[in-house]
C-alpha cells in the first residue's frame, strides 16, 4: 500500500512538472555605452538609460519614426554585499 501511494505521488508530480520555454520579450537586446534597448514583437521599443540626454541620443540613433513616448521611472537596486544563506 505504501509503495502504491508513493508511486501515485511520484506520477502526479512528474506529470505536472513541465519545463517552460523562456525567451526575451524582443528578438534582440541591443547594448551601447550609454543606453540599451529591446524591440518588441508588437513594434514597441524599450530604452533604458541613466539620464534624459542619453535617451534623446538613443531615440535619434534608433530612428524610431513618428511615435508617442511614455517616460517611466525605473529603479535598479544593486545589493552592496551578497546575501547570507541560512
């Protein structure tokens, strides 16, 4: 009886576990010294910069064309030291 329950539990766990295919939202990630950007499949361009001057330069170099721009705040938190494992 124990073996049967163990076998059923194992089969349930293995039948539910699937590897999910993970990919970036765009086809490619473009890196530069002052900015990075991703072109999405739906035509959106996501630009990451540290200041507005670099953003304006990125828009000029990428040649986006007529579009609307939504500037969002992005907070990047970098830990000063590695986490302690308990």
